[in-house]
C-alpha cells in the first residue's frame, strides 16, 4: 500500500478524499469494494452521492487504499 499523502486543494472532508483516491487509482466501485472487503452497493451509492458511508466501511476503504488521516497543522504544545 502507498504511504503517499493525498494532496487536496481545499482541505475537504474525509469522504471527498476517499472519492478522489478511488478516482485517481482508476478503480470502479466494484474494484474498490472488493479490495476493501465491503459492500459493492454501499460504495456505488457513496460514489454516486446517494448516501454516506458508516465509519467501519470508510475505515476499510481507507486502509485498502493506503490512506491515513493526517492533520495539516500540529496543535500548539500544551493544548
């Protein structure tokens, strides 16, 4: 799996990052779902913006795509 940082120009939500990662890799909903071991229907509806993902499904997709959540800035020390 890739450790590269997914660059986004607007710092959008996690769902946008997942959609962009799937698109950038040229994956279909079927391929992304099978790779992650999740429902094809759930991924298809997510990509078509018909519904969101639950956290378990989002976690599995992110793991399969080699994505991690990284803050843009570190909080000040002592907070």
